[in-house]
């Protein structure tokens, strides 16, 4: 973890260079959580962050993001049910008020990929929040997570509608990455796994240019990998990969 001096304030960054919130006790807990994630130490991260959360209470987006970190540790250490319960208790209630635009779809995708089929994933509130969020201007990174929510909910029609009405300059970096991710996610929903695998594999490594920490952006590689696994062995995928 690096620190960069900005005036009189010290801002922590993760190993990818992404800035982290680090003000106050919650900020310190966030920095420590990232250190364990970046070092590949989910068991220690689960122990340390879990002990801190057990003695604190909070609200707002920073608190929700700490719950996201804890759920990621829980998934990584095989505590899938605990992670799901954490989502229901701490993150899902924040969806309707716009405080979990990135954390909610991200965690639901991680839950789906880690143990699909065990429990019904509550995508509908997250999908509704994404549709509402897409009606207002937002950062490219948040917009990407709205698309991710639509894909998780299987709402390919809304993804296609977004693509057809998009006004952002498609020649910009953010516009290119977003439209390509929308194409790949839409193909995944449509079960066109070969096209999804090729498109996501080419685009997922560029997500960091839109923002987010390495821990957050790891998800897009996991989604890309899932598409590849579903496409593996098909002649169409082999032909597209070789092109």
C-alpha cells in the first residue's frame, strides 16, 4: 500500500494505484481490509475486519463498503451463507436510496459465481435501482455497475435499450469500454457465450481506466472467466479466439 501526500492530507492507495477512503476509524479499517485483500490474505482479513465490525456501528456508503469487504472475505473463506446474510442485512436496504450502486451488484455477482443455485439471488431490487440510476448522469464506473446489475438480473432488453439510446461519445475511452462491456454482458445474458467470452476477455482488463480498486475490478475478470468457461470447447469460440 502506497501513500501519496496531497497538501497536508495523506491518501492511501491500493496496489493498482486506486485511491482509498481513509478518514477516521472507518477509513483505517478500509485501508487494513485492502492490505489483506491485496496480499491475498482473506483469512486474516476476515479475522481483523470482523473483530472491528463487531465493536462498531455505522451508516452510509463507507459503512456499506466495509460490509462489502467483509462479505468478500467471507466468500473467499467458504462462508457463502454468511456473506449472503450480510448482503440482506446491510447492503440490500441501501439499494433503494442509492448508497450501494457499485457494492450491491458486485457482491451479488460474486455470490452467484461462488456458489450458484444454492439460494435465490435477490436481483430485482438491484435491477430496479440500476434502471433508475441510468436515468440520471453518473460516472462511467457507476454506469458500468448499473449494466452489471441488469446483466445479473437477466435483463438483456434494458442493456440493448441502453446501447441504442446512448449519447456519450463512443470514441472516448470511457464510452468505448462501456459499450464493449454492454455488448459482452448482453451476449452473456443472451447465452451467446462465445461472443461474450471474446468481448469480455478483451475489455475487462481496461476497466481500471474507469476507476475502482484492484479488489473491485477483479470481479470483471471473474465474469469474463465465467463466460469463457461456458463457451469452452465450442467450435465458434475456438474460431473467434483464434481470429
